[in-house]
């Protein structure tokens, strides 16, 4: 990113590192007092309430955007399921047993998984020896990290987080291949609305009998406002300022933010194993998503996106072979005078966070 991003871009980059690195902390705080359905419903519902008015205004200006949404309803539902509805439920359930820092580090495997899923689903980009080495190193880091917890209930929780990573790695493929014509903001607002509708019935059934503490309520509000709605708005601004691939680099920093937040605010342990596994996963991700230089300019490694974030999220990844129509050609800095019109986003983590 050096030499190609403005000061504003760096500020937006720092904000994204934070807002999609802390959802794990807020989820951990919330699930201590409220059920998983309530956590996911609150996050999706608050995010939808904030983004829907913006999406409606955007649709009125653009014209025809609602028709585009209707024409793509099947992949839109699939994207929402894999990026938000299922992953956010699994992640919240897993954090009832796992430290937030461990969950954040396991999600860091998304770019590694995305390379594999892209290849298995028809991707044509060649995997060089460097990228194969990255896959092996990254998966070794996941194994080192998960091995101590593969016992009792923790094993189930680890599998749940890895399924979240699989969803975050697969959803961008649907977005890039099936939703390229769908405007990003309405798409995200609709996905969050679908998530809220799906989780509303179980949230009503498991609604707390007593008002949760201010700490838990604050965590729920922060998840919806900061880690979802605000994060997505900042994410779009970062894409306009720096380009898609450069914007996605922040996701390599998210796991470190998740670990730091867990250690600082929840007194979670920071061990040599965690440090070593993070180094392996980060190195593996960078190598696995590495793209060779082209005549047009230096290529930039693609990274994870949404989420615990769209809709994105914290949490998701853009496979190296996925075309992202939303942004400019990656090696070329974005012109400030003629910003591109964003068409679709293919990344949280959720995700919005990932």
C-alpha cells in the first residue's frame, strides 16, 4: 500500500483494522448473558435499520437497483446464508466455549481456505510452488492453534469456527461470480434484513427474562452499529480511496487486533503457541494469496473480508482468482476526481464482521 494510498486512506485502513478486529470481543461479552439468537438478531437488525434507509436513497438515485436485486434473489439468499446467517450463529455459539482471541485467529485462515475453494469450484489461476507452500504453512498454523482445544466441548467449538471460515471463504465466490451487477449497499442491507428475519423467531423464544447488564447491552449495540453498519460504510470509503485489493489488506491485521482486545479487556491468555500459530497463519495467507507482478504494475495479495463481517464480516476473504467488479484495477491508484461506482462487494465478517 505504500506510496499509493493517501493519508485519508491510511486513516480509513486503521479504522477498518479496529472495527473488524473487535467483533469477537463484543460477541464474547454478549453471549455471557444473552442467547446466540438474540446476539445475531440484534446485530443484523441494528445493522439493517441503519443501512436500509441509505440503501433506499441509493436505489432512488440509481434507478433499477431493486430490479437487479429481484433478478438475483437466489444467489443473494445463498450469499446471505454463507456470509451472515449461518456464520454469525456458529461464531457466537463457538465463543460460548472458546476465547475470543482464539476465534479471531482461527478466522485468519479464511484466505487459505478461499484459495482451495476457488480452485475446487472452477478457478483457473495456477497454484505456484510458493502458493502451495503457503497453503501448507497456513494449515500447519491452524493445526498448531487448534490442537490444544480438540477435546470435549472445545472440539465442537473449533469445528464451528472453521465452518465459519469456510462460509467466509465461499460467499465471496458467489458475490464475484453471480452478484457482480448487484449494487453493494442495497445488497448488504437486504442480506442483513434476511438475517434479522431468520433469527427473529428463535430470538423471541430465547429472549432474556431479565434486562441484561449495561455491559452486554453495550456489546450488542456496538456489534450492530460499529462492527456492522459503520464498518461497512467505512469499508466502501476505503475501497474508493485505495482500491479493492489494497483495501482488503487490513484483514491481515484483524487477528492481531482480536488477540490484543481479548488479552487487554477479557484477560485471555497470550501464549507462545498463539504467537507461533499466528505467525504461521499470517505467513501462509500471504504466500497462498500471492500474485506475481504484471506489466501494469505490482500485484497485491488479496485478503479476507466480513466478519464477524458485509456485510462483511471481519471476517471474509477475496480469493486471488476472483474478479471484483466493484473496484478499480488493483495496481492503479483510485482517482479522487472520478471515483468508481461500486457495484458489488465480495467480502464480513462477519465479516460486516466477519
